[in-house]
């Protein structure tokens, strides 16, 4: 009888279209790479539901990716995508020895994955990665998950799920960082304040603009950079112009992941204005880049050096001002968790 390769299947809404696509879900692609690194003999297959928009199969750093090409279309087409995913999973279950399924986010991937795993007696875990823990997620009603099948991204997500759905995820696995992506040589800290993320209302970059405006009164030459794209960009640019911040605040657009990390290493402070964050990878990246992080959100119960949690815009500007004035603040790297350890923690659930 032919030996079938032991295989872990990852179900994800999207995945990088090629190896050069570093802007698509950086934390997740770094995690998959680390899985391959810590388990070189493990066969990993990623099933991408919506993105890339073109259906097909390709190799990504030694990982097989099967793109369904759902294209984020309407309900009828989404049902077709789910049927296609189920068909692919049946074939994979025939061709490989599946050690289990891992779904990114508690959404459609978890829905298809949980029912397929149940029918075929396979292990299945759903990794709650942020906004899927908020109220109104219909998939909790549809799936009725058991607590030991849920992996929370942070202690904060555990509390959110418990409060909103009356169930506590048993496992907590945060995002990790790949320390090899950072420059080993120290860079000049020529950026006072840096921000990176999707320019959407949830991230509250209007407060970022407001903070720079307030700080300019005490630091006339303050230099800030925001990296990212989104529907709020024009509105934010207009707000910055109205406050005469053209020489203080630069909107750099979407940049490759390595360039973002380089900017972090040039920054004194990473400002995170989001009002909700499961565990932003940018927080752990910025801390390892040596920047002080100022944010409204505290994802883990544990305290980390150089992470300053505030409750209001006033507190935020006061904290930033104190950090900038402190000539002995230090910019040594703070490692929250390495991606290799995260990968080991994850794979231990399946073996």
C-alpha cells in the first residue's frame, strides 16, 4: 500500500499570489514559512478561498497553494466557492494522510473546515485573528464550536469571545515575528512617529493626524510617517493639509513588508490608534525594531517593556511628548514571541 505524505491543510480567505507578494497578510505568510522551517518533513497545503482572484495551483516557498478564486463575490457565488472547497478537501483527503485542518479566522473557512473535519473525523482548529471575535459573527451560531477547537490570538480575544459568545477558547497563540527580517546594523532614528496599517475607520488614523497636530506645538519640526492604503487616505490627507502638517506628516502608501520593518527601525515611536486590535503584528514588530509603542490596545495580560497603553488622545500626546523628551529612553529590541516558537506551539496541537 502506497504511503501517503502526512499533510496539514490550512484554509484561508486569501494568500499571497506569488513569492514577491509580501503585502498580503504578512503575519500569516511568515507563520506558514516558519511552519515549513520547524517541520521540514511536513507537507503543507494552503487552500485560499477568495484571493488570489484567479483559480489555480502554484508553489509558494515549498508550500502548495490551491486558489479557488472566489473574488469576494455575492452570496450565490460564495456558496459555489464553499462547494468547490469541499470538493478539493475530499480529493486531498484521498491523496494525502491529513493530520488536520487549520482555519485562519472564524469565518467561512472555519465553517467549511469544521464540518468537513467532523464528517471525516479529522482534527480542526480555528484561529481567531481579530474582528471575528466581535459580536454579530453568524458563524458562531452556525458552527457551535467547542472551546478546545478555538485558538485565540491574544488574551484580549479570549475575553471578547467569552463576553460575546459565552465560550472561552482553550488555546492562546499570538502572532510571532521573524527576527531575520530586521537589519542587524543600528539605523538612525530620524522618524519621530510612525504608523502602519489599513487606512480604515476602525484604525482611527484621524486621531493620528490630530496627535501630530497637537505635538507640533511643542515639537515644530516633528516628523511622522504613515504607511498603508485604504478608503480613508484622501480624507486623512485633507485633514493633515488643513492643519498645516505637509512638512510634518508623510503618507507613504503601501510598501513591501521589509521596507515597513526598516521604517520601524528608523522610528522613535510607533503610534497605534486602533480602537480594537486582536493582536496587531505591527505591535510586536515595532517593539523588536526598537521603537516605543503607544496604543489604546493591550492584547496580552503580560506587560512588555516600551509598550505604553493609554486611554485617550490627551494621554496619548502626553505619553508621546514624555518619550520624545526622554534622552535616555533606549531603543533596544523587545521580543514578544518568535515566529518559530509560535509555529512549534501550533503544530503541537496536531501531533
